[in-house]
């Protein structure tokens, strides 16, 4: 391909990162002729608003990628631990933490070889994002139930430290879970404003688990939102209008962040994350009347307003009735069933992405019951909450039973993870679990 | 999701397009409060360089998406015709042409319903990209061999009009083609600088083929290149350095555009497109020594320079030798085998994308022969040429036999299409085939 676009600044932090010089060998020279020689703390003049150069902090009280303004791409993955050694797990988490901190700065996962000396070794980074910026990359790690207990065995001496809130998800009505897309001992979520940057991060990290953990499932996702507006999912409806506001710390403390508890004193500032792969039968949906689509959601499609209202952010009035006394927002609509008023005030922070994995052969479950190749596309539903027992589980139990949307959606993958708080520089993600 | 980014101009051309007013009902109002009321020919002040608003022409001597500077995302799909009626095919192509012209302007595939009148009908557009810009969307249509002859039958009276250059691809060494990802009677390629915009386009078009054609395969792709530089594929090497230059019409006329021939007088300005789904064993590749990776490619990884040279665009000197008299660029390297000097001067225009479809269970074919879940990722190889008999076929025949890269790649999907020239406004893609 010949690329005629104007030059943009190259991958910041490639040659120096975080104040510590990273050696870059002579072999890098030619390809990086336009590289900036150092990672300045302030962006170069004129690049302040270049989204390619945006950096999200890795270290802090919370992990990134939870209340971070949602980036346009993700790659999520789960791994299964194969080691019996607690120290292997700690070493992996240390390695992951260090590599993730580098990657989020726009750096390679580890320093590249200098000169020809490294030619006889595999490079520590695949190099496919050289020249790209950090693109607001965040990397979020989580632990599945299998870290604490695996087939009844306490592999790492952590069984007694499993938080009560890390429950196994129940089987929900209609679940058609595929084993290979469900569960996992370790979770990585990489989000960035570039598809390759997100995938690259997970790829460098999973490589480092060789001999300690194996891939269980991986999944790319995307989300395109007009800036400043709620993005639309593949059903064409705005998704996330009624999310608790990420800019409001009080709301986040109430609904998203876990507190230190007696059973999990290390969880202050962590969260619990549920991931569901939800296939949407787009062909069926696209042939559904607009009016019925709106009844299913309980919102108008184009404006995003609750049915009977004018504007997207108008309050959802579940008591509003039409002239015949029927509820304007139908009893089994998605908005009513998922509304906090229907769920004892519970809220979860949804941060979902669409997925799009080509096509597969399906047997439709609606007239005319076609048997044919259709999209394997839908939603990677991702929700964060302070406690899934009062968050996702009761909300989804109600949705799984009653939501009119279920005729268009099938949950085919599922996982739950405890997401520990952020790490301090020099420490690692999960240190509190292993060391306190 | 709450989106804290600054507002950007909304989907241009949504309310008016191409000079013809498109009615937009009252129900659209609230969601489109920031819409520009009309599609001006000149962008609004300050938005000239907003990549979201970039528009590529649809009508013209050539179809878009061939010599168009490569966008960051694609969705490619092939369909099989199920109708026996020639008029159905023509009607579909007319519908597709009209819808594609609208979509590339950033418009919906057809006018949305006005007010409540349309509520009892399925909307003519899924609406999931409302508010987004055209994002330089191009839509390219092609015809597979099955349009001309299907199981020995001349369904549409076109068998005698099949161009000689539209050959069936031979079986290449190492091919492991999956039937469901191979072939197809009709081809759609949508490229845009946004994943959802590209998929949306194909989704609107395939919907319109209901009853006439069914989906055979679909595939999303992405490519992230630093602006002004050759992008790197998932192997971390620059991909496309030696492409014929798209900005040079003479070169495009020589290598890409077909001429009117006796057997295909309607092909002036068309091209022939080969699509190959090539899985790359990224886990194996990432554990391969950097020096060997460079031997496989025949180029240095970081600079992109031919081995023994300094700069990416240095000429590939196939005669250069090291001090022992061995060729600097190995005999079975990718660069040597695919170089035009090794192929009677033939060149093809590669315009490939990476793909990334989660994970699958694989049995590795290298030590330690792990059997485990690995990435289903690789390259959607797309190449355009004036004649595949002198382009892709001999080049790939040589590569399939000798390329060292083959130990890391597996061709699992394949298709060839004739891509007719562009349409004139009022006409349709393929009119020359059906009407002359």
C-alpha cells in the first residue's frame, strides 16, 4: 500500500519512556527516522489534541479501562493457569504489570534488542505498532474464580481469600454458553483508540504467560460513537444513556468501586467485572418494524428518548400511560426491566463493545426459519460493579426471564472476574491479594 | 457509556444528500439536534481535515476502494445468487448502486421514514452509524465465476461474456481452503476509517439481496499505519513497500486497470481482484528469532530496508552477496520470490487488511506441537491487477512452493472476482456486462 496521508508524530515513548532511557539499537534507525527522541511529559506543540498521542495513566488507585472514557476498540482475553506454583503466578503478574505500564505509555512491552546482538533471539515485542501512538491504551487485569479454587484444589493458597462477592454466575434463562468462550482464571482487557494497538497489548502479555497459563478465549471489539454523544450499538439504539456518570466520583464509589471488606481487605478501589458475549441476530432485527424495535427497547430509536419523551436524557417515567391506560414504556421492555427503579436502586457501569467475527451457519428461530450463513456479530457486554450479587446477577435474572429483546439475542459466552485495585509503581497488580 | 469527548460534526448528508432533499421525519429531531441541515459541497469551516467527514467519490471511471488511499477498516463479503432470473440480478445491482452512492456520501442506505408513518415497517437502514461521518467510505462490487456459469448452467445468459482473464484459481501448494470462506458469485468490499461504518455498509447492501442472493462469507479487517508511512501487518513488518504507486496513473494503467478486450468490451477501467484469507500463526512467529524473521522476509524488520540496505525504499538488489558469495536476500525469502524481477516484470496492487477473529483450538505444526487455543488472526490478502493470469497466479504459485514464510501462514480462504468499471450517475455497476 502506498499511503498518501500527511505524516503524524511517531510512537511517543519509543526511545525513552517514563524518564528511564530505553536503549534503541542502530537497527531501528532507518525506520524511525521521524521518531521523537524522547518522551516529553508535555506533548509536542500542536499535538496536544492528537488522539494518537493520548496517554491514560496505568498506575493509580484504580486500574484503567473502567471509568476511563470509552475508547473505540478493545481486545479482551481470558487465560487458564496451568502452573501449580504460587510464585509463578506472582512472577507473571509482576511481568504483566511492568509490561502493561510500558505499553500504556506507547512503548514496546520490553526494550528491543540493540544492534545485531538480538538477532539470534526472538524479539520481546512483535513490533507491529511501531510508529503508532499510545492511543489512550488502558490495560485492565482481573482474576476469575479459578485463581482461588480449581477443580476443588487450592492451588495457590488463596481459597480462603476469595471474596464473597466473586460468586460463580448462575445459569440464566436462555443461556447457550459455549464452553470455549466462557470463564477463565485470568482476564486482560486492552482498550485503545486503535484496533491494532489494543490487540498488540494482549498479544505481548499472553506471550509472557507461556508455560504458566494458556489462552482460553480472546475477542476483539469496537464501538463508534459520534464525539460527545452516546454511541449506538449494532441494533442502532444508543447504548449507555442511563449509565451512572463516570465523571461523578460519588456515583462511582456507590456503584462501581468495591471497598475493603473483612473477607477482601485488599479490594479497596477494585471492582467486579462481568463479560457476556451476546450474539445479536442482526438479519432478524433489521427486518423488524421500527415501532416494535422501539417497544423492545422502551426508547425511541433516533432520538434515544424514553417512549413518550422528547430527549435522550429525559427521565424514564415508568408510570406514564397512554390514553387507554397502558404503560407507555412496555412492561417487558429493556429499559423498564433494567431500570434501577425495577432493581432496588442497583446500577452497573456498562462499558460494552460490538463484536464482528465474520459469518457462520445458523438455523434461524423465527419465520421463515431460514438455514443459512449469517453474521456472527453482537455485543461484548462488559459491566463493572461494586458487587455482582446486587448488580448484574439480579438485573440479568430479570432480563433473561422477561426482556422482549431476548428473541433477538443469545448469550453464548460468560465470565466473571474480580478486578483488583490499581498498582503503585514498583508493585504489581494483585499484590494485595498475595502479600497482605 | 458516558462519552466525555468534544462534539464533532454529525453525519454529513444525513438530512440532504447529493442535492436532492431527503425527508427526515419529526422523530429524528431530538437525536440529530446537532446535525448540519444540508450536505454542502465544501466542508464547514474548520472541518476540512476532519477525517470523519472525508468523502470518496462513488461514481467515476473506476470503482472506489482500489487505488483509493487505504482506509483503516474494511468489511468484505461474498454472496451466492439464488435467483434464476437475469432481471433479478440487474435489479439488485441497480439497488446496490443507488444505496452505495448514498452510503459513501455519509447518508443512510435509503430515506428513513418520516414521522410515525414508518413505524409499522422495518426501517430501510439499521441506523447504527447515525451521527458518524462518511469516514472516506468506498464500496467496491465484483462478480465471481458463478455469475457467468453455475454448476454448468448459464443462468443469466452471460456464459459467453465471461472474460478469459476471470479464470478459476488453481489449487496452490499448501492450500487448506475452507469451503465456507471460499468463492462467491458477488463481492462487496467496504472500506472506511471506522469499523462500524464499513460493516454498516455491507449490512445494508446484503439486506437488499434478500430472496435473490444469500451470504456466503463475510470478514472484517483493519490496518493501522502511522500516517505517511507504510503500515505494518501483524507480523510486524511493513507491508506494501514495493507496491506500484497508486498516485501514478501510468503505473495503475499498466498493472491494475483492465482494458476493453474482444471478450470483455465492458471491462475498460475495471480490474481483477483476488482475496485470500491467510491465517498467521502469531504465537509461533513471535517466538521466532528476529534474524530469521528478517531472512524470511528478505527485509530488516524495523527499518523495512532490504537486507543489506539502509532505507525502506532502497531498491531491492537481488544480486547483492555477502563476503562468502551468498545472496544477501535469501533465495527463498518473500521479497525475492515476489519481486517483479522474479516474475517477468509482473506487479499486483496489494491492498490487504489484518483480520482478528478471536481464538480457536489449533494443533501446532512445529515443536513442541502444542494443542491449544490460539489466535484466529492473520491477513485478508487483497490484490488488484489487470490480469490474474500474469499477476497473482504465477506470483503465488512461486510463493506457495518456495516461500519460507509458508511455515507461518496457511491459506484458508480464497476468491477471485472481476471488478467492473465504475458507474455513471443514473446507471449501475455492471451495466456494461448486461447491456452491451
